[in-house]
């Protein structure tokens, strides 16, 4: 028989995306009020550090769609916006994990929408006991098997073994493995999922939410700019001679010291993972420290001491608690926690 005919055709799995929604409350323009009490101003003037937190309606909404294991969560959100709810707001650009604009929280872990696949994140949730089977405790498949056996016994007493076989086969077919889009023998033996697997998608933690999955990342960029993320060489051409050619020679070892750090895409995943960072007010944040480390480790830069002074503050490296959660999900493979620890060591060496 033809091998193509023997192979079972792939079919899409069903997945539920549980999306955290946020609709901001419209700002009211009190200045247009005709009432003499409608345009009050604070006697203390405007706040020097206005809160970026927005008020509005928050809720979660489930969207059940057909998806393949290799589909990304970004693909699923685009499908939802095209076919179900055009008001769903999320941010993305290149879709290939290079720009970092689509950072969100998936199942509680900060990551990028365009690199998170349905198969990976449903499998991770299942391994953690995130799914319940019909009538069973998490991690147990006895209840589903018992249902099939009971049906088999009842129909056998009535002379309906064929009906029991069809019911069992139907239950086994529904026990699909979302990690590869085909039926899983293990799940067929243990029982079927009562409901489609759920992937929970929320906004990136640590940042004020603008709408749905879109957050305000300006605080992160403000902190990065505060540490002067640009190279200052010893022989930088002056304004009058910018066309002059200057060559900065480095050894391969010197290049390796900062090369990986230059791959940072400022996605904010490390800051969303950090339990200390909260919008850049009490802690400058791991993204800004990585940007500073990139130039501190560059042999061509001449502002090393000034850069160390800038991070040797209460909201700089002193605020880091060395949890190293910032290293777990970096899409560029940077060990952020290790880099911050090295900055701490450099600062302490100066104090010795």
C-alpha cells in the first residue's frame, strides 16, 4: 500500500487564548466646563513625576480557535483580530524576534509573541499540571479510562459492543497531542482533555498598560538614555573635521567582551521578569544596565569611570537583589543577571 495513504493526515488542534483586556477610561477635559467649580487646579501645581498608570476597565476574554503547533501566539492573535474581535490591541513589527516590540506575558512568563509557539506553550502548561482531564485530578488519567470501560461494560450487557467501540475510538481521537498536531498514544490511554488547552496572554509586567496587551515602554527608554548609550572614543573627530577617518583597532578578545551585549533589542522581557523593576522609579532596570555594560566593556570607550558613577547609585546596581530572573527568557541569549553581577563587582573594586 502507498506510504502516503498509510500516513495519518495532520489536522489542526483547538486552543483557547485567555487574553487580559484593558479599556482605558476616556480623559475628561475639565477646562471646558461652564461651572465655576469644574476647572479647579491644585494649589501645589503640577506633579513633578506624574503617574503613568491609567484607569479603566479590566477583564479577561477567552478566544477558542483552530491552531497548529507551529503557529506562534502572534499568529493566533492576528487571526482573532481578523475574524473575531477587531478591537483587540497588541503591538508587533517584524514578527521574527528581531525588533522586540511584541513582548508580553504568556502563562505568567515574559516573552515575545512572535517566538512563542502554540506547541511549546501548551506543552509547558501540560507538564506543569495546568490542564484537567474529565473528572480527574491534575496529572491523573484514570477517570477518563473508567468512563470508557463503564460504557463498554454497559453496552456489552445490552449486546452493543460495536457502539462501545465507536465511543472509545471517538474519545481516543479527541486526545490529541498539541505539540505535534497528531494523536498521542499516551494521551489516548490516559484519557482526553475535557477542554482545549489554554494559553494565557497578558501585558508585560512592570509597565503601565495603555490598552489590552500594549504597554507604555517609555520609562525603560528614558532610563537607557539616562546612561548615555553611545560610544565616546579618545580620538572622536571634532565638529569641524567629522569627515576625517579614524580607525579603532580591537583584538578578537576585546570584541567578544561586548559583542553579545550589543545584540540587546530592548524588548523589556528582562524588566518584565524582574521582581524589583517597576517602571524605572526605584530601580534603573536590567535593560539600562545591559546598555551601560555594553560600553563599559568596550575597549574603545573613554567614559568608563563616568558610566560606573552613573550606575553606582541607590536606584542603580545597589537596587539589584541578584534574583537573576532577568536571565531566564532573554530572546537574544544574554545572561543579564551575570552581566549585572559583573557591574556590581566593578563598582565594589573602585570602593576598595
